[in-house]
C-alpha cells in the first residue's frame, strides 16, 4: 500500500495513475485546496483533511 500526499494535484494525480496502471494499491490524501477530485481515479480511496 502506497500513500500519495497531494494526490489531487498535477504531480500527485499522475503518480496515482501510474501506480494504478502498474497494479499497485495506493491511497490518496489531499485537502483539495488547489487540486480536484476528478483528477483521482474513482477506484482510488481519497482521504481528505482540513
């Protein structure tokens, strides 16, 4: 399991997609301040914080 911080931003979302393509399980963490929920694939768990 890989935790990706800032996963809804540009670099984080590309990292999540790459890990997903490689078959790695990952969890996204972001506060969506400057990122977007649509940038994270639907099958990836998103943990939001304030």
